[in-house]
C-alpha cells in the first residue's frame, strides 16, 4: 500500500526540496466547506496510484482557505479545489480547478510534467 501524501506547508522549502530531488512542486488549494474539495481528498488523493505518482514526481504542498489566504491571493485562486504545478524556480506550469477522478488526475499531472520537460529542453543550455 502506498504511503499517504506528505503535504508541506512552505512553498519555499518545497521549491528547495524539488530542486534537490529533481521534481516539480504540486500546490493544492482546498476548503473545508467545499464539496469538490472533500471528494478530491476522500476519493482521488487517497488512491494508491495517485499517491505513488505524486511521491515519485512531485513535492506536494497543501493550502486551506481561511488559513493560508496569502497563498490563495499570491496565485490568484478564487475557485477550489485548485492544483498548480510549479517548476523549481517557482514558475507556474499548469493550473487546473475542480474535482478529478484518480486516472484523469494522473493524466493532468502527466501533461504538466511533459510541459515542464519541454520548457526545460527549450531553454538555452537545457
């Protein structure tokens, strides 16, 4: 069985860890009152395949509305659940809002990884 997702709270430390481990950062934005957020937590994020995928390719951080308002404002999050993928420099690669079934969620994250790889290879010296 896969281990639960280890959620960080600091974007700065997540970016440093991602650079060190050659991963991307997955920032997730939730609300305690949001039905789609609850479904995402209880149906998608507890799925073994999703947990393994995130652990393999991402450093995860989670923010809750009301508690982490500054991060919601920083990224312009007005709807939840929202997922943002960032490269190690903190550049936004990908942003999706809403609930996703586990397989679809992994597909979305895979697209973000491919987009990040393409950007990295297009950079001079990359």
